[in-house]
C-alpha cells in the first residue's frame, strides 16, 4: 500500500456548512488542501467524501496519517 504525501505537519481549521458535501484529499498531493483537486488520478488513492451534519468549525488533517481520516487526531506530532 502506498503512503500518502504529508501535505503539512498540522491541521487546518475549516468552517463546514451543514448539508454540504466535501471531498477530503487522502493522497496529500492536492494543491487545494485539505480538499481534493484530482491529483490522485492514476494512483491507488481516492478522496474521502463526507457531508457536514451541521455548520461548525473543524480541524481537518493535513498530514494524512490520522487514525480518524478527515479529522486531525494529532498524528502529525509523531511524524
């Protein structure tokens, strides 16, 4: 299994909108972090689609090593 590119050793606070669907970048190569821009094409990676259940701020993972993909769990501190 390929390892994702570490986009950053941090998270990004994002305002998510209730009912809006997002495509979180799982490969780390997107220039539109933390969201997918299609850079994964031709690899084994695919974006993780999710819909925000409510409008809220969330810390999204940029290191791509979180045990809770999409959301930061602090894994970047060990990289």
